[in-house]
C-alpha cells in the first residue's frame, strides 16, 4: 500500500565500516599503475559510483587501458577483500532492527554494486532487516542525482515526506535531499570538515537516529534536536 515510511541507508561509511578497506584498494590500484594517490583525492571520490571513480582516476593520472578494463581490475581488487573484511558500523543492526519493529521499510541505497551490497548484507546478517537494495548498477544516473532514492521510494511504496535517508557523503546527501528526503548525516573524522548543506541533520552515532523512528504513521518525520 502506497504511503509507508522508509528508512533509506547508504552502505559504505554509513552502516559498513568499509572506508579503510576501500582506501587500501584505491592505493593498491594506483600503485599497480605506478601512481600514488592521496587522502584528499580518495575523500573526493566518496559516494561516487565505481565507474565514475575509475573514470576520474584514469583522467587524473593518465592511466592506460579502457574504462571497462580498469573497472574490471578495480572490481577484482575490491571483491577479494570486501565481504570478508568489512564489518558493520557500531549501531547499524540496532538501527535497522528498530526501524523494522516500528513498521518502517528499510532500503540500502548505495553507490556500490548491488551484488557487493547483497553479498555483504547476507554475510553480516543485516539482510534480514532490508526490504530492497538499490546499487549503482540499478539506475542509469547514480548519486548525486536523486534517481537511486527515487527508485527506493518506488520499490518500497513509501512517501518521501514520511521517509528518512542516512548518509555520510556530500554526494549522497545531495542525492537524498533532491529526492525530497529528510537527511541525516553520520559525521566522522573523515567528513567532519565538509561544507554540508544546511538541511542535513548531523549525528555522531547511528543510535541517535532511533528516536526519529518513534513517530506516528502518517505524520511528518519530526525535526531532530540540534
């Protein structure tokens, strides 16, 4: 039935403590091509679909080969470590479980590949709380366009004004806001100095979001005390 409440969570850096692993993959990929990356460049790429990440690196560092060849190489490096090494961020399961128990639909909306997201959610057991997964390969236009969140709204039959997005990147926050979603951002050391839009609601821990889930169905998502 149209009109449900949706909790739409990003994966990498939001519910998955994957950025250290992804950073190692980033440096290894460039090292294999005789290049040295930077923390600034890695941070700039946070939240962007992987094809666009590879395209950026190809252009920035003049990497040889086609985008498809480089993308396949990057995917293989990530696939070798992601599912086994990445663990959930503290409070992730508590947040998703509480959302389901309060009658929310939970969707993972990620710039990672849908296959990677599915494998990781199954491996960690978080998939039991997730209604649908929208990956970078689920839409033609990924974040910062609103398309991933709009697809999640459609697949869960939820309304934007009753739903909530949780992000950790500027690109993800802009995507969610454009889709009409109230947007919470988990502020961590790597993103605390970003120039966040005024509309986002900052939190330090995922557990801080739980009070927002205790609303009456049909009401607007309440403002977070800041």
